[in-house]
C-alpha cells in the first residue's frame, strides 16, 4: 500500500508524547487549507477571544430581568430514585416553564461524587447532592436543583453546606442566589434542628448583600401571626419548635416568607397533606431577602406536579426585578454677584432686604433663650431669600 508515489503516510505514534518536540505534533488539516502550526494557533487564539466575548455577553444577561417574569419553585418530591420518576419530573418541569426548581428528599445516593449533574430532555439539568441512609440502610433525604437550559448556562457557583443545604448562584446584575433546604422534622432532636439552622444562618451570611437571595425548601415549620401589626395571611394558628427556630433565622438573615405576603384562599395556602392523618399544613416556604421583597410579584401553590405521587405541593414564586430609582441630590443654585460689585444702589437694596428678612424671622421666634445656631440659620435663610429676589442664577 505504501509506495514511493503514494500520498498516504503512516500515522504517528503518540505513545511517548512527552519525549517528542511540540512541533512534531503539528498535523496539516486539509479542511483548513493546509495551514501550518503557527497559522492555526493564531486562528485558534482569535477564535478563543471571540468565544470569550460571547461567553461574557451571555453571562452579563442573567436569568432575572425587569421585563419578564422568572419562576423559581420548590417541591418535596418524596423520591425520584427511579429513572422514570426523574423523566416525569423533567417533563413536568419543561411543561410548567420553570427556570429553577429546588428539590428535596430525592433519595439518590451518590457513591463517588458529592454533587452530581444529570442531563435530561431539552437541556434540563438535575443537580443533586447525595442523600444518606438511615439505620435500616434505606435511602432518605437529599436536596438538589432542576435547572432550565438558560439557568444552567448562567450557573457560576454550586456549593454544598451540608447534606440538607445546597446553594447555587447565577450570573447577572444583580446575581441570583438560591438556597434549597430540607429541614429536620419535629421528631428530630433539638440539637439536630439547632445545628441545621446554625448552618443555614452561616450560608445566608456568606451571600453578599447585593445578591437577590431566595431560600426555598421543606422547612417543616409552622408559622403563625405574631401580633396585630403582622398583616400576613397564615394557615396555622400556633407555631411549632421549627417555626420558632425559623423565625430567629429570618430575623437574623433579614428574610421574609413570601407565602404569607399575598392573600390567597384557604385552599391555596397549605403545602403538605399527611398520609396518616390526612391533616393539611404549610411547611414549604420561599424566603426572600427583604431588600428584594418587591421583586417577588406573586407566590402560589400548585398541583401541577401531583402525578409524581408526592404528598407535597409545588410552591412557585414569580420574580421580576423592581429597582429603585437613584435619588439625585438637589441641584445647588448659584447666583451671579457681579452686579452687586458694580452697583452701589443694588448693594443698598440687598443689605436692606437681608436686614428686613432677618428681623422678621427673629420676631417669629418667641424664645427668650439666645441660640446662636438658630440665629445663624435664620441669617442664611435671609440671604437665600435676598438672592432669589434681587439676583439672577448663573448659567451652567
């Protein structure tokens, strides 16, 4: 096959790449016009620069804006350990057009990786931290996120604080940071519940103040109205132990529960239906940092994910940036004093005007005690009144 007239050459041996010179690895590509290694490296460098520009442009856009709603939700799925359950969750996620969904109690145990990413249809990604096993070696717990293709491209940080707390941050201006949590139940020990909230408070404290922060998940907490000044709408009349701990966490982290902010009928407030007693409760929440409370336009409870067989309902918040207008300082009016320098008549009128105004202000003050600061302020007001009456403002 290999003759003196043949154009075929034997494939190079790359078994000992380290012993070769870097130029020996340059291979001409007929699709690129047979350019050499130097030319190709230059073009590849230019291509990398263009890709970096496009990547930076995409990062600056973010997933939250002032013009469209971004939906962020939370759901205790009970279990999606089987593959068909995850496919069902992804299909419902795409159908509901949610951008970020916090997932609790997925019961997926990772043998190797601490945080695992799994891709599904239409670019949907499931990011999970490992669940754990109880005394009977049964999988339990586990938190994660289901992200749309747009949200997954904007991810800048994924951090696990504990087996019950997972944080994800997205590029944008401002940055969106979402923390999904799965709180211990009331049956857990006091130490376990307090340790969970201690870690949650440290996670909230780590998020910079300018980030749009959301904390969503199954908090197993009953919250009630504290006093008459509290104008929220609550499902429960009495708080439980987890509710008291959650109140302390919200107070320390400057957080607010969006579930109680919007008036809903009773049928749209509960989030959990107990299998044993068939009692309803509100234990799934979406918390927002109070600085960004006006950016949460609505929070609803939905049955759109009931085909998963979970005993929890979906809690969904719609985010649309509400930015405050910068209040500029009042413009200082400067007056032209040159006419006073040139006209003695204007000087006399100016001094009379200031003296009369100042005397009038002193007559209005009936206080017997002499206050130099108050008299000086009245003198300044008199000068401003004379300037406004006799002088013209300077041009900008």
